[in-house]
C-alpha cells in the first residue's frame, strides 16, 4: 500500500491536483496584476489621441473641484477653478506646464499615457511636459 493515502487515493494524484490549483491561482493573480497595471484607457476609460506629428497631446479630466493653471508654449491657457466632469485637451504644442492644487482631483494623460505624479497627491504640483524630440528633427 505504499504511495497511497489512508483513504485509498493516490499520493501522486493529490500532488497533481495541488500543482494544478497552484498554477490556476498563479494565473488568476497574474491576470489581476496585469489589469491593475494597465492604463485606464485600455479598461474603458477615456482614450487619448497619441502625440501629433507637430508636438504633444495632453488631456485633463477633472474629477473634483480644484484650481488649475495650464501654460502652453509660454502662454497661460487656463487659470481658474475647474469643475468635475470637465475635459480639457491641448494638441501640437512644444511645452506644457500643468499646475494643480490637488493632483488627485485630475486625471492626466500625456501622449496617450496616464500620468500619476510621485509623492503625496493632496499637495499642489507643477508638472512640466516638453517635446524633447523637437530638437532632433
């Protein structure tokens, strides 16, 4: 009776079932993590247009009331309190500066990629976007 459990089942069968369950859980965890790391645009969120040939593309979606100032190529284009639901876009500029009182109140996409500033999200931030490729043309 070697190789069998007291109930008569095969020890190798139990090991096989255990291995399969570990593989299934591992795949489930991998799918979960890949969805978590995928940009929101791929999960049904707003879809940003990629960079235009003449510069950049920046999209800002306002999630809650906050103060926002945006400078495009040295000219202030927004300097006011913005409301939830507003969607603002800029295309084809060489430099953009986004200053927000609370970054967590904004959803920012630059050239199709979601931007989340490092550090505390409840502190005022100044984000600078520059078209570095312009000098290579």
